[in-house]
C-alpha cells in the first residue's frame, strides 16, 4: 500500500539529495517533457507500447538528466511473457497474478544497467511511464553512488528523487489508483457489482505533489512551468495555490531588483548633476585665477578703484 509521507520526511530526503548531488543535478534545469514532436513518441502510441519506442524514451529521459550512456529497457506483459523470471534474490515471476512488482532496475557487471517494465492487465501508457521514471531514477542514483541501506527507505528516496530531478509529474499521473468494476450481481432486494482497486508506486500521488512543490522552491524552478507539468486540471489548481506564496516571493524579489536598478539610476543621475556642477565651478575658478594673475601684472595699481581693490583682495 503506497505511503503518504509527511512534509518533514519529504524535506529530509530532499536535503539529503541536495547535499549529495551536484549543484546542477540535471543537464536541463526544469521539468522533463515527452518529446511528442519526435517520431519515436508517435511510434510508442501507435505500437501500443513497443519496446523499441520505450527504449528511445528512456534514452531521451537520460539525456535530460545528463546521462549519455544508454540503459537497456526490457518490456514484458505479465502472464503471457516468460522472460525475466527471477529467483528470490529479486523476486519477479511474470506468471504470478499476485506479484506487486511492476518494474525492476538491476546492474549486470561493470557499468551495465537494465530496466524491466512489466505491463499488468489494467496498465496504460501513464502507468508504464511512471514506472520507467522511477526505475530510471534508480539508475541515475546508482551513477552517483547514492543509496540507503534500508530497502524501503531507498525506494522512498528514489520516489522523492524523481520529483527533485524534474520527472516526478509522471509519478503523479501514473500512481493514481486504478479502479474497475466486475462481478455484477442482482438479487431480489439488492444489486450491484464488485469494485477492484490497484495501486502503483511506493508513495501516494499526494506525496509526490508535495515533493514537486518543495523541489520547485529548492531548485528555483519557474512556478508556471511547475503548474503546466501536470495534466490534470485539479492537480494544476492544487499546485498553483500551493506555489502562490512562492510566486509572490519571486515577484517581490524581481520588483526589488528592478527598484534597485531604478534607485541606482536616480543616484547616478544626481551624481552626474553634481559632477557637472563641480566641473563648471572649477572652470570658472580657473578663469578667475587667470584673470587675477593677468590684471595684477599689467594694470597700474594706482588706477584701480578702491572697490575693485577690495574684490581682488577677497579673491586672493
């Protein structure tokens, strides 16, 4: 059952990641977007999740995160595909309907990682992309040798890391409970059906949303981009409202910077006025000194009126 983490726990995991990862942890700063303009994305839709198209999506996601070396993706459908039957060391039995495993990341030898994606009966594209984002985050953290000893804590760290790296929106969309109805019954006094629920992931979509909101502030992302990264209108509204104080803070800082520039311009203008005034005074003063020197040497002192003599004395 997915866990709904507290804000405190999410913050602790985010601070752990920030202290252990580079200041610029991804090649592109912001939210990862599916390359819908590329042919391989169209092939992914048209082919009903082909392994080749998923491999290219995985590689593209890696480029966004700053990982150039490809990690191999294996895509199987539960029950019908016998591949990747694993022993108790990493239990994956594709023919077992009760298996909770939807994805797996494993390292095979030096510098060789593999991702397994398992399509269960009710899974759609959004669920597979969420699993891919989670497993690729495992691969990313492995590159930086970041791992917690406790298995559950490590899985939770991976979920939070997906949000911190800018691919958490896929988890929000894919981790929402899958609900369907079956076994309709109709008795004399009552009728109805059986409701089934299936969940994906280790944490709830609400936890990932909180992690994305906190990561937006931590990594100084554009709040508008954070809102637009979600597909659900309700999610957009929630994130918009939660980021409202952050948006206001950004506007305030921007306004203060702009005001500071204006203030500096005003100060510079006043300084220029004073400087020009001083230059004018200096020029007039030099002219007075020049005239004084000239007149004092050429004029007959006896011809200078007393009034002018007094002024000369004052000037001197």
